[in-house]
C-alpha cells in the first residue's frame, strides 16, 4: 500500500507492507489501510510540531 501526501512544503510517500506474524494469516485490507493511515497521521503531526 502506498500513501502520498503533502504537508508544510514536503511531499511524503509511505509504503506500507504487512508481514503476517502467523503463516497463512493475512490481515484484512481495512486493517492494513487503517494502520497505514495512522502512520501517515503520526508523520504529519511530527512535521507540524
């Protein structure tokens, strides 16, 4: 999954991949998207600090 966003004159690309902790268990795409968005939001907050 790739998220690209711009904040404070900076363009950020986040590439998020999931490696399941248990073989054969793949997290749902909704869960993966939520985690990627949370990571992107955390980065925005650090840039804006």
